[in-house]
C-alpha cells in the first residue's frame, strides 16, 4: 500500500514537471508550482520511512531464512560425513571378515558368544588345539591382540 502511494506521488511530480515544459519558456527552462512540488516531495519523504522499514524487515527475514538454510545444510553435511564414516568402517570390517575361512568364521561366532575353547571344540567336533590354532589365525587376520 505504501509502495503504491509513493509511486503515485512520484508519478504526480513527474507529470507536473512534464506539464511545466509546455510553458512559454524554452525546453530547459519551465514554470513549476514550487509549493505544489514541495508538498509532493514532503509526502514522498513521509512515506520513505515506511518503505525503508519494510525493506529492512524483508532483509532481516531473508537473513534469518539464509541462516536457517545454512544450519540445515551443515546438519545434513555432518550426517552425510557420519554415514560415510560408518559405511567405510562397515566395509573395512566386512573386508576383514572376508579373509576368514568358513571354519574360522564358525569359531569366531562362538568366541563372540562367549563360549570357551573346549565348548567350541565340542560344538564343532574338533580338538581344542585346532580351536586354538583357528583362534590364533583369526586374531592375526583381524589384526587384534585380545578377544575383549
């Protein structure tokens, strides 16, 4: 609304100036009703703070929107980095587990379940010495020092 008022006042001022060109003086000199022109300028000046305030509000709203968007993007980037890191760790673990033989995988499952060497040997029908050998191979292939 205020924008329309300012535009209307400016149009009136330009029209007044344009009409003044038709006065009997040369094109670069014209007669203009000074008081009327000053009144129009005063009205325009009075409207400007409203326009300026609205412009400031729009800029502030835009800044808030941009900041919120930046926060959203940063949050998405952090999640993407975390997801990528987790996927990379999972691939690395799968690669390590892929180095194990089927029997070593069976032994590892039982170690993780908390079974003792003798129980593992009984479960798989192998000797305790074989379980110990598989256990040593598993630790070497997975590059670990302890079961814990």
